[in-house]
């Protein structure tokens, strides 16, 4: 047993240093050590900790709206008292990577919090600390934790006092960035605040109204966003409910709400993220078994050994870095690795003599031993290429060719470009006109070369006054102009007619599955493309709009004339099938 233990520790240390070891041998030794040891042994508890971390990471990674109920049951099968810090850390990391799933993560926290209150308390505390850190460093980065706090408020995990204090902070010294964050928060939590604390809601909108008319610090674009928000409020936030029905999983009497204030002293309790030897390991495991049985209704559950053996896979590189962090317990609070990586990318791009040379050098950076997350590094690299392009006085195809070559390497690189494009589209209002033009032409070249898929890049764009701003519409104008310049209007029309693309970009060209309620959306799209000189793309949109208007008038006439009931009825939704 001692020999196996020493060999396992030796392999683990070698792996933590980045050296290659036999993964199968490591897993086999892990099982042997568990068989020959007990809960009183340090090595036994350490292995169980690694397995718990692996299970939590897998659980969070697989979480989706469709499987949230199953995920909740799987989560309670794990010892969440022991893995409290790991669970909250993984969820918050995942939320920053994919903000679109924030409502799902908040719903999961709400369910777990209703049974184990410390989960919600720690999540709110860490979210507030994260918001403070990003607010002091860069207001644009606040949006991640801010959105999370809003959804936690909607789920009643944290009291509404917190989000009201954050909005007060943002509007205390208003700027375009702080007002944008306020507007984003109100779209998520505005309906909840309106119903729970209407007086506070009135004060917030009074403040926004005064900024719109009196403040010289607010741009016209920001003022137009405030006007749209007022319009949404007058409509009762109808399209922005506090939570979707399938994510409302906790009964009101089971909800546990934590009162946390923005400026109070909070602890992140980072020590919960790392391994500690437990003198009462077996006793604490038995206590959690009792809690688990109470939560799951006393149903028979599998042992941890069986669960981990089913999910047992070789420890990947991300696991290796986590183990290394546990051993060293050293944290890079300055993000020096990220900054150095960005500098390296910038110098590589600017010093290369050709795009081919730049791509060759950039690909080598991906295999640097200090890179702990290749996916994140790819997105950082792509982001730096776009930033270099945006800083030029005029657009240079040098950057477009670099992006074209990288984007065509693999699916992973393609996804990195898709995510970066969506990020720039959401935040484009922060860039000056020259940078905006360069960014538009850069992505326009990628779409024109067919290296970046339209159906993936444009699938979340909704071309309405409410869902866009002047900057995002200008960005789209430059993209389409670059497309026409490079491939011509005829080929562009053919691409947009592709069934897969047409279905995915319904938000930009609403021509299928529409009804009379979509007339404003269609009319806005027609006017937009006509205004930028691409009215030829709106032929089908105009036909759809005319059909819907005729149908609407026909129904109105039928209501006025009883004799018209004998006439043949027509569907209010548009069909692309030709008339016989």
C-alpha cells in the first residue's frame, strides 16, 4: 500500500509540473490506493476530493435548461457541504464564460439554496465581491456579476436591497458606461422591482429621465436607449419576465432570501476551494448521507465509490492545473499571465512581415506551457487581433487574412471567432467611429470569405429599434457593405436564401413563421436595409409585409361585414408556398 501511495503521489506531482505520465496507470493506482486505505488516511481524503471536484465540474459543464431538474438531483448526490466552495466557484466561472445561461445557473442556485442555505449565501457574497473588483478595475467587466446578481434577485436568493444599492452606485456619477449597465440590469430585474418596491422604481426612472434631459455627460445613443427602456416600462416589461416558467422551480414557502448589502464586510471563503484534511471525515460523511436522504425523500442512493467510478475519466489538463493550485495555494491576483499573453499576441501581429508568418507564430503561442485554458487563450488571441485592427487609421486586409486563416483551422477556432463577434456586437457602442468601421470591415471580410458562418454569428441578432442601438446598426452596415464589395449583391442574395441561414437569421430577415404581430419588426428591417442602400435585399420582406397588411385589413372588414363570413378564410401567418 505504501509503495502504491508513494508512486501515486510521485505521478501526481510529475503531472502537476506539466510532465507526461501514463494516465491509465495513474487511474489504476488511484483505485488501488482507495482499496487499501480508509477515511482516516490523508491520501484517501485527497483522492476523494479530486473525484468530488471532477464530478462537480462535469455537472456544471453539462447543465442546460433542458436537464436542470436532473442536474439538481445529481448535485444532491454529491457531498455539497464538503464541495461548497468548488460548486460555487465552478458555477461563477461558467456564468462568466456564457452569460446566456445565467438564468439557468441562478435557478440551480435557488433550488440548492432552498435545501442548503450556505450555497446561496456564499454565491451572493462572492458575486458582490466580484462586482466590486470589476467595478473598480473596469466598468465594462461589471456586466457579468451584475447580470448574475439580477437573476439571483429574481429567484429571491438575495434581497432586492442589493440591486437597488448597485443601481444607486451606478447613477451616482453617471457616464455612458454606468447608464448602460443600469439599463441592462433594469431589463432583467425591472419588472420584479416594479412589483416589489414601486417607490424605488419610480425614483430610478425619475433619475434616468433627468439624465436624459439635463446631463451633458450622456451621449445621444445612451439617451435613445433610455427612451426605449421607458417604452418597455410603459408596456409593463411584458417581454422581460423575472424568470421563465421552466426555471421557476422553488415554491414561495421554500425560498430562502439572503440580505446582503453592497458595502458590508464580506468574505469569499476561498479556503473552501482547496483540500483540507478532515479529522472527522467518516462522521461528516454520515451526516451528509442523512441530509441527502431527507432531501431526496429517503430514496436509495448509490455510494460515492460507484458514482465516481461511472464518471471516472483520466484527469485532464484543467484538472492538472487545479491540483497544482491546491498544492501551491498561490493565486495570480494581478492577471499578469493574461496581460503578458496579450502583449505577446500584439507584438507578434505587429512585427510579422506577412499574414502567413503571423498565423504561424500565433499558433505556436497556443502550446505554451503556461497556458491553462486553451479555449480562453483562443478567444483572447482573436480579441487582440480585432483590437489591433481597430486601432489602425484605415482598415487593412492584413488582419482580415489572419482571421480568415485562423478561422478555417478547426471548429474550436471558428467558435472562438463567433464568440468574439457576438461580444463586440453587444459592446460596440463603446468604440469610436473609426474603430467601429475597421471592426465591421474585419468581420465583413470573414463572412464574405465564408470562413465565419452567418447562421452562427447572426443567430442572436434581432433587428428592431428595441433590440439594437445606433452603434450596432452602423456595425451591421459596414459588414454588409464589405460583403457586397467583396462578393457582390447577387451572391449575397443567394447566401441569404439558403434555408439553413434563412432560418437562423430570422431576427434580421423575418420572412418565415411570422404573423400580424411582426409587422413592426418587418417594417423596421425593410427601412433599415433601404436606408443603407441595400433595398434589393428586402424584396421578400416587402412581399411578406404587404401580405400581412392585406390579411389584417381583410379580417377587419370581415368583423365589420357579417356577410363576409362566407368568404374563404386566410391564415394570418405568411407562407412561402406559391399560389396555385
